[in-house]
C-alpha cells in the first residue's frame, strides 16, 4: 500500500485554506461589531456591509451614511481590527498555518 503525498498535501492545503478563511471572516465581523459599538451604530446593519464588499467599501458606506470623519473612522477601524485579532487568537489560537514535519 502506497502513501499518496500529493493527496495529503492537497488535503492539507484545503483544510488550511478553509481554517484561515474562517479566521479572517470572524476577524472582519468582530472588527465591524467593535467599530459599531465605538460609534453607537446598529451592529447588524454595519456587519451586513461585509456582504457588499471589502473593508474599504464598508468604511466608505459608514462614512457617507453616518457622517463620521474618515480619518477618525479609519484610525478606530485599525484599532478595532487589532483588538479583534488578539481576541480571536485568545479564543481560537494562532491563525498561522500548521507545518508538516
């Protein structure tokens, strides 16, 4: 019986890609939730912006809809993203890919 190295590597790639994409999605959601709380905005409507585009597009929508200064919003967003990442690492562990030994 032969061991399929290519198959194992493809399976690892699929699992790692899925795990990393899941972590990134959770980070984006948590970042926007924290941002909404900072500015006392409706969390559900802010988090729904994820489906409409990337983070910059979400910030543009928030800026135009709520008349928040873009530089203040961007600075707060960066702080919330760092906080969200630290929280998720504490809960889920590091998002770094697992190495094959």
